[in-house]
C-alpha cells in the first residue's frame, strides 16, 4: 500500500514537472519552428510546428548577413565578462568583511546593501547618461560596463554563502599567518565557486538580455549588444520578416542556453548553499 502511494505521488509529481517544463519551453520551441518557416507559412490559419517548406538556410543567412552578428555576439561576451569580473572582484571582499569581520559599520553597510537592492537602473539612468556624455564615454565599452561593476545583489548573495562557512577554517588560516586578503584569495574564493557560478548565471543573463541601458548609451553598431543588434536587424529588414528575425533571436539566445546547461549542476548547488531558494 505504501509503495503504491509513493508510486502514485511520484507519477503526479513527474506529470506536473513535465507539464511545467512544456509550458516554459513552448516559446523556445515555437521560435525554433518559426526560424525555419517562410513568410507565407507563418501567417496561415493552421498552427503547425513543422514547417511546410524548410527555409532555415535562407533565414539564418539573412540573420548572419544583414547585421554583423559575430560582432554583436563578441560585444555581448566582452560586456558580460567585464561586468561579471568587476562585480565578483568587488563583491567577494565586501561580503567577506560583512560576514566574518567585526567592525562598527557592519550593520550600516548591511542596511545600505538592502536599500541598494531597491534602486533600479531606471532611477539613475539620466544622471549616468549626463556624466558619460560630459566625459565623452558614450558609444564605448566603459559606458556599458561601468554602471554595473558594483552589484548589491552579488554582495547580498555572497554574504549569505560566507555566513554558512565555518569560522574555524578562517581562524586556522589566521594562525598560519595569512593576511585578510590572503584568506580571501586562498581560502574564501576556492570555496566560493558554487556561489560564483550561480551568480554568473544571474549576471550574464541579466546583462546579455539588457536592452534598456545599451539603447541609451550606444548609437553605433560597433558597440551594439545582442538585443540592440536585433533592433538594428529589424530596421535593416525594413519590414516584418519574422522567420529571419526568429533565426537571429535563436543565434543570440543559444549561447545562454548552452551556458546554463553546462553550469546547471553548479547553479543549483550554489542557490541551495546561499539560501536564495524561491
């Protein structure tokens, strides 16, 4: 009786998970299907996922030729990598100090971090734009990267992770004569890879898909990020060629899908250990 109940519960759970997976994957499946359709096949009364006439080669050729797709992807990689590097470089020492060191401003810093989580980029966009304009830094990697080099979310996330680390490990490092920076570099960072990987997914996805800020500070294709490149592609098409547009979107989103599949084990481990489960 117990085995039967467990089997029924497992079947129900797997059914619900499968249904949820189908719901979340359906837009991506539809995008893959549309990327292989001709314009006449997209606007038909019958909704079919299998293209009547395969036009993948034609649509992907348009996506790769109408805009410099390689340059767009390279810009996305450079911007996301620089933002992630500086975010981790700032967040790990800050979170370590707040989690493991005793000083009078710790509580005030924690309040500032929590307040920082409430401030969206939209609230600071205008003064940042004016500052970059006066510094002649518009249409540059600096304009795309600088506003995001300090991430209060990263500080908060690493703070939760470092609080769970045993104090004895740090005390032993101090007894061996390590400085605080040495502890961060040789003890904290090697043990923080699950949290770093988890944060990397959040950071890369957020800034790879960001359109708002690049739309403000970039007006040249040479520094356009992938989402901004999609706007240039649609403008270059001078119409609504949705097959080619879906092909371009597929090219731009595929790196994120591959990155998540490769890092999903670390991502789940990092989320579990930092206590940020939804």
